[in-house]
């Protein structure tokens, strides 16, 4: 198993990703990594980690980095020697089994679409992070790759998300829900109403286990294992989730460190608080898979530290061995048969 890693462009620079990659080698005996970025930086970190010369590590030197604020399309045209561009090229040439980057989300999406291409029959790739919920984790798809979506996109998202949760997360029959502003099948925009009907049709064909609309309050309660939505709504949900988690942690800290008595109370519930912190910690989950692309690509969090990098590599490793790509590829022609009848959806 060989994973190609773009080690540049993240919030923490190359150190966290290179260090995490070295640690991941200890977890998987058959793992090899290709570290793409500034060769001098990478070699220096490898020397510090006593990993220089490791036969399971290949370093590919590049001279450019795609910045978070650059136009993804222009960046790929102008920066042919960027770490992300070279990472994707290596993956496309078959010199790796999966790709990983903590760089610009827009650039990862654009580059993967241009270089690796979509699975034939899949209209749009989607970013799909896992959210902690009362019942475990739910996959949010899409969380920002596609701001405007059509009803047929919702069906494809639901199927791809189901494959991921079943094959990677071990949920036998994932429940697929459509994020909406009410439970009734007539709620939402015309797109949502038609998407509901098409998802129900996919359910009747045995493609997915559709359980209906999911309101915002039911997301954290585990109302569905796969949360289907457009990228605009999904991104708002994701960022709200992250902000609420930070807020709750700050409230709890303020509450338990208020006096000697609350500090004692904190000690009594420490194990429960530690479990809550682990559940909310993105470092344990890994990154967001880019589903619908012809090769496995994981978008790691921009602030990934070595621990989060190991989790993302673990996720990529499991993705390659899961059979997700094969199942999506097999069913893509059936999914492509779902067509919107509304003119405005075709133009979106």
C-alpha cells in the first residue's frame, strides 16, 4: 500500500504531516509513503525523527505551494511544480494507491477533478466528513464541494455515503436522511421536494435505505447515518458543529474551574468529560473523503497535527482496501439514470 502525501500548504506546514507519516509506518507494516514538498524541509524532519533513509519513504522535491487564498483553477495552471499538483500527478500515473492533502480544499477538489477525473456516471464529487452524534458518527455529504446541487446529485450523494458508512464504518444498512426544514415530504424548496421523491425511488429500488427528511435538531441526535445536502448547507452545518463544540468546551471549563468545589466535581466526572472530548476531536476521525473521484483522495483538516495525520492516513489505508470505489463504479450507470424533470435544476 502506497499513499502519496502533499505535505505543504497546511496551516502547520510540513512538520506535522511528515511526522505523522513516519508514525503511521509503525502502524501498518505494508505501508509506504511518498512525501511531496520541499525536499530540504522533509529530509530535515526525517533526520530528526530518525527516519532518513527509510526504504518505505520516498521524497519527491517540489518548488511551489498552492496557497489557501489562490484561485484553484489558476493555481493548477500556473504552478505545475506545486506539491499538490505533483501529488495528484503521481496518483494518476499509478505511483500511489491514495492521495492525502491538508492544503486548500478548493484546490484539492479542482485538482482531483481535473487530474484524476470523476467516476463515469457520477455528476459531481462530494466532500464527506464524519460528525460525532449521540449514536456514533454520521457522514455529512456534501460539505462544500458543490454550492448548488440538483435532485439527482442528492441520490448520488446518498448512495456514495451509504457505501462509505457500510464498508468503512461497519454500519450494515446505513440510514440516509435529507437535511430539510421539516419532516414532511412537501417541505423545503422545489429541489428538496423532488430530491425527496427521487431518494424514495432509490430506496424502493434497493439502492439506499432512505428514512426521509432530517431536521437540524435531529442531526446531533443521530437521526441518520448519512446526511444528504447541498454543499452550501452542509458547510454551514459543519462550521456550526465545530463552533458549537468549541463553545461547549469553553462553557464546561468555565463551570468546573470556578471554585474549589466545582474543581472537585470535575474530578468526579473526568472520565466522562474525557470521552466527550475524544468524541468531538476531529483528530480521531481523520479527514473528509472526496467521494466520486476515480482514485481515493482524503482532505485532511488544515490544522492537522501528527495525531490527526496518522488518523487521515489510517482512513486512506482503509479506503483503498474497502471496495468503495468498485461498488460506486459498478452502480454509477444506474445512479446516472436518475434525472430531474425541472428545467431550473438542469440549469443549476
